[in-house]
C-alpha cells in the first residue's frame, strides 16, 4: 500500500482494490505533509466526438504532450500523490494513450483512472488497457431515449461498450443530473449496479464557469433521494454537487486544505485548484509540477481563490 501524510492524518491506499485506510487519530506536523495533492486530474485533450448540450469542457483545440505528462506524473508519484485521472474531452483520442497508461502503471505507484464516454472501447482496447488502468468512470446521462437524445448515440451501443469497459477494469458511472435526466435516475442506478458498477457519481449540471445549473427544487429532490438511497448503494458526488446535496455520500475534506486533496491540469497546461478555478499557473513543458503546486498553493486563499 502507498502511504501519504497530511492534515487528516496518515492515509494508506491500495490502487488495485481501491482500499483506503485513514489513521485520523495521528496528528501530522505540516512540515511532514506530502506536497503533491492526493489526486491530480489531467484533461489530456479537448477533442471529443460527442456534442452533449450541457458539456462544460472547452471546445478550443488543445492537447498536452506525452513527455510532459510522464515527467509530471513521476514527480507527483515521488511527492505522495495517490492517483491521476485522465479526462478531456475524450482521453482515448489522445495520441499514445495506451502507452501512457502502460508506462505509468509500470514505472510508478500511481493509480491510473480515466473518464470516458466509452464509445471507442473495443476488444483491442480492452486487451491494451487491462492491468494498466485501475478505475474507469463511464459517463451515462439518462437511460434509453433520454441518453440517445442527449448523447446522440444508440443506448444499445452504449450497453455493448459497457461490457468492454467492465472487462477492462473496475468501473463506476458518472451521471449528470438535470431536468431531463432526473426522471431516469432510479432506473439508471439499478442499471449501473446490475451491470457491475462499483460507484454511482452524481453530477448536478454546471455551467462552463462552474456554477450549478439546476433549480433549487431539483436539488431538494436530489437531496431527498440521496438520503433515502445512500445506504443501499455506493453513491458519490462532485465537489460542487456535494455542497448542495444534503446526504452523507462523500468523505468531507477541509476547504482550507482542499489543494492537498485535489488539483487539475487542463489541456492548455494550466495548473488549477479545480477544473473550474478562474486562475492558475501555466506549466511549461519542462517545468517542475511540484514547484508550481507549491507556488499555486502559496497564492490561494482558504476557499481556493487566488489572493490578489
């Protein structure tokens, strides 16, 4: 198991099973805290074949470099990071994606995860990624006609691709909650766990600026539903969503130290405290990501905004 030290205590993690053990009775001095965040996400590319109307990802062409990601990931691994997540855009459109996952899994102790629409999965991709990806987050907004209307692909095709995803790695379902998908939620949860999902991630719709784009009434309904169901299956929520969903579905983090839990690099090479943060630091291809993490952390206030 990999061990890191932080504000919450001593944290141990096994990437193959996803097991977390937190010794929160241990007080760790700040000088001993692991410098890297517990988890770092990378938007490898902004490219995607789908055109979901609620997608907040940038549509401007941009892509990170293979060499930079390897360098940054190795630094993160040495500095106490537990895992990296690849998204976009659609990460499987990134040139060399399979080699990237394989190299990182062989050369580091990082858990390698990805978020995907799943439609590029095939037997060949299963064979290439199996053993090199530890967890897959599969996006599924709605069931049947709702999914087809929003994602523009046959739901039967999604079901076929889900079988390939299931053969590749442990997986969970990402579900954007809005007025169109809300009526499908209960059926979607049943479908997900019936088909082998380990987790169901609730994502209240957000704007490109990171603001929640759902009504107060819908959030209240979602909170009530989560309170009634969180004990029946493994539910999680985005950081934005968790703050608005009144149910114990996430391990809470301290907002003052949230940059020790998570940071993000977008496809333009901007290091941010979250994917929605308006400010950040641009990483040069050969720049030390750990040095820039420390610089950014020194500039953020307790709630994650840049201090002017």
